[in-house]
C-alpha cells in the first residue's frame, strides 16, 4: 500500500470512528432525555446527521449502542491477558488483567454512569449485556486452559475461573456505579478477587 492509499484508508477509518461516536452520543442523549423504549432509530439517526439505514451499518440494534464499547474492552482484555508472564499462575494472570482493565473504567466513569442508568430501565439492554459477557468468559477460559494445559471443554476449571472472576467484576462494578463511581474501582475489585483467590489460588493442583 503506497502513502496515498494509506492516507485514504486512514481518513476513511477516522470518518467511520467519528460517525460511530456521533451515533453513540446522539443515542445516549436521547435515551437519557426520553427513555430507551420511546427512542427510535430514526430519531437517533437524525440527531447524528445520518440516514437511518446508515445506523445499521454501525450497530445491529439500539441495545448495541449502549454497549458500544464492549468490543474495544474485550480486545483490551485479550491483549492484556496475552502479555502476562507465561509462568504466572492462571488465577494471578486473570486477576492482574482484570485489574488493569478496571483502571480503564475510571477514565470512562461518566459514560459508564449514563449507560448504567439506561440499562437499569431497559431489560433488553441488560439481557444483551449479559449475553455479550459470554465473550469475556470465553476469552478468559481459553487463556486459563492453555496455562493449565487442559481441554477448555472437558475440564471445568478454565470456565470456573472465568465465571467466578467475571462475577466478582460485575458485582464490584455494579456497587461502584451505584455509589456514583466515587470510590476506587480497582481497589474494590482487588478485594473481591482476594476473596476468590483464597479458595481458587491452588486451582492448578485441583483437577475436577
């Protein structure tokens, strides 16, 4: 790819990112103002300055707009897990990765609070969120299975670690958001993971 092509591709990507952000901003503003259910895709598109059909080039549904940062966070989790030391214990690696990702949440506090308020009044958004969290569970389970040298389907330990650590993340995040995001989320999460580690710390020696 020559410089001209690279420049064109870069410009196109920036425009797509700008359009995506405009859709998210318009949608969250509408959801906050008039509620999730009454808001239409047509209204969001008009506010974002796009055609309704363009909306669906970026998001499959209104629910996915509220969860727009899911893919980015999942990619971030995979990246952090991939660079943990190879000889690190499975639970320690997952713990460190989740705490690093939790630091990112502090930078997005205001947007997360808005999304949490919307989700609290929109059961379909909550259901979609829980559905998409299975992707996080898969990512963690795959890493734990590799570190344990086991089959991710036949051995229950990888999915057990993934399920309980993500449960700890969910409940601490929920408590953090309920408190207005005013306290230290990584510290809350570290405390919750400490509780788990006392029971799962030697999981590599406990085949199930």
